[in-house]
């Protein structure tokens, strides 16, 4: 990580989006962006890869479906077969229409819960974690872009960021 970063504050999300595109075109490296709400198109403007959370959700749904099938087969067919409403309990296939709601619910349950857990772990958000927000105003109405200084002239970079519409700029020394 760079030893010095510049925190540029913006007051409008459209202005921030335009500034991100200008900073990327000028070949500066954006370390992080802090926003009070999701900004549509920001991930594409920053050049971030698409998320793979949907793939993991599908896998978790398949796991939930398999757990439901195995659970119902064991409970209702093998362990304690019961004659409910005159329906035979000799095989899973004969009783599958009555098991469809349970299979659906467990598929959704596993996908939703495991996806949320994966999101929190991937984002490194766990209980009692201290906030890493560099400016408290980004939780209300400001947008902060963290640009790494590296080998660039700080005066030129500061002037460039003011030209993109930044309302406030701070040079931060990470030690």
C-alpha cells in the first residue's frame, strides 16, 4: 500500500462518477471509494470485476435442495414411514409432489443464509469490528475518493482533483 494517499471529498454522486472516470483516464490509482449509498455504475467506472456472489448463491441453493431430499427421504421413507391421508410411503418418487414445498423452502433458506454469511466474510464484516471509515461525513452526504500518491507530484494531483470537482482534499500519511 502507498505510504501517502489523498482523500478527495465530493458532494454529488454524479460528480463523483465523472471524477472517477477522469482519474482513471489520467492513470492514477484509486485505492477505495466511500459513499453513503450505492452509486450505480461506480463499479464499472472503477474497472472492478463482476461479483461471483450469484454463483455461490446457486451452489448454496443446490446444497439446500440436496439436504432437503436426503432429509425427507430419511425421515418420511426410511426411518418412520407413515400413512398420511391414504398416500403410500413406499418410495420417495411416489411422495415427491407433497415434498416440493419443503424442497423449495430449504433451497431458498440455504441460498439466502449462506449467501449473507459469505458476503460478510468476504467483505471482512464481522461482529465488533471497528469502522474503517476515514471521514464521518461519508455516512451522511459526502463521497470520498482515496487516491494513492505513489510517485506522483502531490501538487499536480491536488490541482487535478480540484479540477474534477472535489470540494475538499486532504493529504494523509499512512505509517
